[in-house]
């Protein structure tokens, strides 16, 4: 069992609902943008964009905040639903949210920080060091970061609203964060206890199921070796591969049910048992 993880049998058994907010989609991406040395680099491979909400009774944890639609449009990303609209559809008042987990600081996860005016934000200390450090002189590494959003993090830090934590953090009973690196220096995944068992929200440690199936890394990475090593930890943390959820795969919307018919394709129940997937 990974360091810092307590057996469910050893303590409280809080379980969480997981809501996946499919806030944007890009139907113009090619395989070569996603996978290095792909055999068919010009073939299309849609990318969906998610942020998440965890809920247990009256307790709510927001995980990432989605993407500013203007910034997203510059690279062909089209908003499906505003995260703020999605939060409210789930009965979550953004002004009342007290805990937000930032799995990393890429712009498609940071677009609505200002919509959560009283929240405390949690992020890996290594990510903050990375986004304010010397590697940001290199266009390759800074391509998915936006300076104004990094400035917001600095403001939150100086205002006492950003907690930069170590590699593992128990966020709540049944929710823990685990550093994996790879995609960026401070990439983390979340382990969440649900009614169906331990689910891993892999965030951008896995963009597509294909990465796990084939044992290949995503094309954007600070450390390809760490990205591949993350696959092993993700498998260890999850109850099964059916309990692993990547951040950008269009298959997610096919595998998991919508919270309601009117929100189909926009808000999904990721704590539900998924449909069978062909590997």
C-alpha cells in the first residue's frame, strides 16, 4: 500500500460522489499532437476537457476550475459549459466553496480561480517552484501556462489562500493527493473513496486511456520517465483499471452516466460503475 495511505478498514468510511464537468472540447486535434512518434500522426483524436467536484453530504471539494473560453479558443477549444454554471447546476454556490484542489497549473485547469472568492486552494509546492523557476525561460515548458494565471497564484499565496503542500496530502477522510510529476513538475493525482471503491482521478497524468493501455506517455511532458512511472502508482492507488479516470478522453462521456438528461454530455457521475471498455 502506498506511503501515507491508511486502509479503509482502519478508520472512518466516508464515501464521495464524483462529478465530472466536461467543460470544453477540441475536435480538431491530431494524434501527433498527443503522442510522440505516432504511427498515424495526422489522424484526428478529439480531446475533451474536464474539471471535477467531490461531494460527501454537505461537504464539497472543487478539483481544478476549467479553462477560460477566450484562451481556449486560440487553440481550437470550444466551451461546452461554464464551470460556474456547472457548479450551480450541482447546487454548489461558488462563493461558499472552501476547498479547491489544483492538480497542476496549466491554463485549462486554472480559468476560473476568481469565481471562488473565499476558497482556500491546495497545490503541490513543486508546481509553484516550477512555474516561477528557470525552466519557464524555455517555450517548450511554458507553453501551457498563462502569466496572468500564475500571477493569480502568487496573489493567492501572499493573501494566505494558497497552501503549497508536499508530495502527499490527506485532504479529507477518503480523499488524498499524490505527486507523480511527468506531465509537469507538480502534477498530482487524487485518490477518492466512493461507494464502488477507490477511484483515481488521474488528471493529466493520463490524458487518454490509451496511454495506460499501451504504456506510452503524452507528448507534453517535463519528464517522460516520470510520466510512465506514474502509471504504476495510479494502478496501485485504484481498486482496478475500471476505477481509473483520465482527464481528456472522449470515451469518458460514453462510459459514465449523466447526472440528468438535460446535462447529458456536460456533467457525469464518475463514482458510478462505468460501462465496459474495450482495451
